[in-house]
């Protein structure tokens, strides 16, 4: 099939699955209140500092520290600093909506500008709210956007489940080439239904994860998930090619987080 024909088919499929005119905004954070992130929507997650969050990450996530997470001029700025704390060489922030907001199905859209530099690892993702009962990966993980600084022109959308996860090397992931990730804002989105999870950048569909109608090992995504916004430094993936000291401070900017339903 010619590239042009494939592009047309993908566009038509996107139009059918997006149904943009039918989506209604049901929850959002526009980051229009200066100061620390809205505590009615976000908490600072620090529980995994002691074990590097399972990924051998090198940052220490702080709690309500405005030097690492601050809203200014309508934008959330998550900042990683070269600063020793808690036995780690770097500090940063990890915001979660757990216990405050969780969602099942819908369109989740986040507009953000990514930090550059080797060693940075920002992510926009979701975890099943039942993680404390089932553990990971049985709870399900949806990585709406991941980026590693040593691949400066690519973003990735990934799904992890019991059957499909990076520990087994079976995760369902795809990347997309985007040339101006660190200079421009882009919208990263998923459209999640009982039938599939579709991944988009600026409205372009690039990854499709279908519900195979098997078991919860393949599809645990019929229960609510909460948001995570974080900027890691180093780690198994982000630090694969080392850390450039000149990359710090690194700033991950988020313009909005929006959830739509039909």
C-alpha cells in the first residue's frame, strides 16, 4: 500500500474513533492559579524514593517544594535540579491524582512542552486505581506520553498489563517522530473505550491497542485509572546513555490536563 493511501486510511480511522464533536469536557486542570499545584486535584508522590521507583531512577521526588513544581503564567512547571537530597544527586516532582480523581474511558488530553537533554525522562501516564490490591502490572498502565532525552525527536505511547509489559519485553508500544518536542507545545492524548485505547499526538493517531476480549491479563482497563505527571532523571531507560550535566535544570511544562466523555 502506498504511503499516501495508508495516511488517508489512518486519517479516516482517526475521524471515526475521535468523534471530537461528541466529546464533552468533564474534568480539567488549566493551571490558571499561581503557586503550588491545586491540592484538590494533585498530590506529591514520594513513596518510591527509597527504591528508585523500580526503575533505578536517580532523582529524589520532593513534597510540595515550589522549586520542583510550581504553576506560573497558566503553566505547570515540573523542574529537575542538580541538588542533593535524600541520598540522591537530583530533585524533581511526581504529581498524582490518586484519591482525588480517577477515570474510566474517555478522551484524556494533555498539552505539554518537554525538557531536552540526555538523561531526562518526563512522562504523562495512568495507573489502575486498584494497584494496592492487585499490584503492578495487573492494575494496568497507560503511558500517554514518554520521552527520553537521548532520543530528542521521538515520543512513545505504551500499554503495560500482566501479559504485555516491559519486564517480559512484551509491552505494546509505538514511537512517533516529532521534530520540535522541546521548543513547542504539543497535545498528547488517548481515546479509551471498552474496545480499544488509541494514542494521538496533535490529533494524529499512531498507536492502537485493541481489547482482545480475553482476560484481565491482557485487558485490565475496565476500571478507573489515575493520572501521573513526573520528570525522572536517569533510570533504566532515561539514563541508558548517561546524564548530561548541562541538561539541568530541566523543565517539563504542562499547559493543561483535560478529560472528556461522551
